[in-house]
C-alpha cells in the first residue's frame, strides 16, 4: 500500500514521466513491519531523486530476504554518481551542500538514512556506475 500511495503522489508531480517507473514485487511478498508514512517518505525521496536525475526507466523492486527482512531497490539508468561522492552521500550536507545548485536542501538522503536505520533498524546503501546508473537499496523488517 505504501508503494502505491507514493506512485500516486509522484504521478501528480511528474505526470509526463510516470510511464518510466516500473514496479516489480515478488509474489507472496510479506508486508513491511514499519510505520507506513516513514516507508512512504523514503520511497518518495528515492523515486523522486531518480525522476529528477534521469530521463530513462526507473525500476522499483521489493523482495523478501532471510531473517524476516524486505530488500527494496530503486534503480535508475542515469549518468551515475562520481565514485568519490558515494562515501558521504547519506551525510547531512544542508543548504550549502552538493544539491543546493540543484534546488534541494541536501537533506533527502540523510533523512532516508535516519529513517531506515533508526525507525526500521535496517540498512541503506548505494551503488553507481557511469554505464548503468545509480541503484539505492534499503532493508525494512517484514511481518513474520
């Protein structure tokens, strides 16, 4: 349900790009065991960033992993991120940070990290390639 509501919210903001989002959930996927608004916040930020920084397809995936966790992936096909920027991507950069010139506050990924780690007890990480785009993954506990 959280993913559906996020896609609906983003549909109003990115009406011309919604066909670029491809959602694939594994069959019999258990529900996430977390606050739905927190999950929606993380998904909105990651999918919104992908829509901002690429014109190609965006893939959203969710699968069950061992020990009652879900792994959620948001992958774009954009130009990727410089390797040197990946280590501090989830840090608090504030208005003077990297994203200020792009109209943001530089807090989105930092807030994603706080929610994933403190609210979900999960992990968030990123992989990026200039050939394959950027992929964000995070974990959230699932209902047992």
